[in-house]
C-alpha cells in the first residue's frame, strides 16, 4: 500500500530560471524542513531552453521523496504550468510560488497556518513591492477596473504566492476553461477566503518573463473571463454616439438652411470622423477578444502536454491507487438494502440542517 499523501504541496512553475534555481532550492527546502510537516515540491518546467531541466533533475536525484518534476515539451504559459502542478499535487494544502524568489519561501509557513485554521483560500498582499513603477501603476489600475466589473475581490491580483485547500484545488482541476486566471477562479470557488500580507523582494537573478504585452494579455484574460461588462459598456457607448451623431446631423441641417453652404470646419469633421472610426475599431477588437476565446474553447485542445514526470515510485504508486479508487469506489461495509417504495419516508423540500 502506498504511503499517505503529504500535508503540503508547493507548486512552482519554471521557465528559463537556471540563474535562480540553486538559491531557490537552498531557501525553499530549508523553509519547508523548518515547518516539520510532510511536504512535496512540484516543479513544472514550462518548456525552458536553458539548463533548468538539468538542475531540476539534479534536485530530484538529491531529494526524490520531497520532489516531483513535471516536464512540458513546449512553452504553454505560467497559468497552464500551475494548473498542471495542481493536477499532480497530492497535499491536503497547496501553495503556489514563483521561482524568481520575489516572494520569499519563508512566508509559506504564514499561509499554511491560515489554511490549518480552516480558511480554504489564502490570498496575499505584497508589502513594499520591488517592481518597476509602471508595473505597480498598471497593477493598481487593473485592480480598480476589475473591482468594478467583476465579482472577484482580491487586493493584489498579480501575486501568485497563494494557498489553497484541497477542496478548492479539486474544483480548479475540474475547470475546463482554456483561458484561466487561477487566483480569481479560486476566489470564486472558495467558501472561506482570507488575505494576508507577505514580504516582497527584488528578483534574485535573471529577468522577468512578463513583458508589457504579456501583462496586458493576462489582464484581458481576467476581464473577459469573468465579466461581459466591457461588451455592455461598449453597447451603451455605441448608443450614445449614435444619438449624438443624429443630433449633429440635425444641427448641421438647420445651420445649412439658416446660414447657407459653408466650407469652414472641414478638419473638424475629419477629426470627428477619425474619432468614430477609432471607436468602431476598438469595439471590433473587443468583440474579437471574446470571439477568440470562444474559438480557443471550442477547439478543445489540451491545455498542456506533459513529456515526462520525475517522481519516486511511492508517489507514482499513490497516484495510481488514488485514481483507481476514484474510478472504482470501494463497496460499503454494510450490505445495501433496497427499501420498498411504500416504506420510504417522504422527501422534504429545502435543505436539511
């Protein structure tokens, strides 16, 4: 029989992080050993082109009992890597962590403590963020927009260091959306969420994998994945512009009858026309965002493709046993007796207390 699952799983996506991985291994395992709980670290290599895979393999050989490595054959993105890590994680509590060491591994104990108190989702708020000013400004702006148009209420949406109970992770694993924003989904699935403040450090080594374009795309996923308010707002803007255009035509007609033909104001009309053209193109692009997500969803392509998994025999056996139990549940200890219809108690409406 396979050993019991660990209490804590730490899921870490890795993409071209060879410069920071040695320091991450040293601090991460030391912090987890200090917690004195059974744990595992699930590293997901997201198609790295550097020596990240070799370093992950060395770490697995060094600590096989506490280490699992999931290898993608290509780059599928950070959130897909985290979803894969959640699928392979076996712990009762799961903490996600970036590999860049901007969120200190020493803060995992604070998150685990909240999970042990009964909270099923532990969000985090970064104190004294060490990011560039434009990243902080963009994050603040998107937080404000998201608060107004979606039901998601998280203070710091850009921090991926978060804690989840097994119930929330099971709900995430059942999600079949192609474009996902994991912290927002987990917040919607959670029944008892909480947020805690954590430290934030400068990147230990290497460069950020998130460009301005990547951040914009990620926030588009957040907005369009959890709300149709942008489409509704644009519809209202379109109706307002149509009303103003009709009013302008009426004013120009009256002016033509009163003043007569005029040649002035040609460039003003050009400006108004260009404004309307730009507005129309923006609306088409916004509609295209939603249509593109529908297109990606209906293709039903896999979110990621796993090339190989480095894990101990005990972990693999545990996964196999759990899968078999889910597929073929054990029979009840007492024999099941069919109750005649006449003897059945009447079904009461509502929810039992």
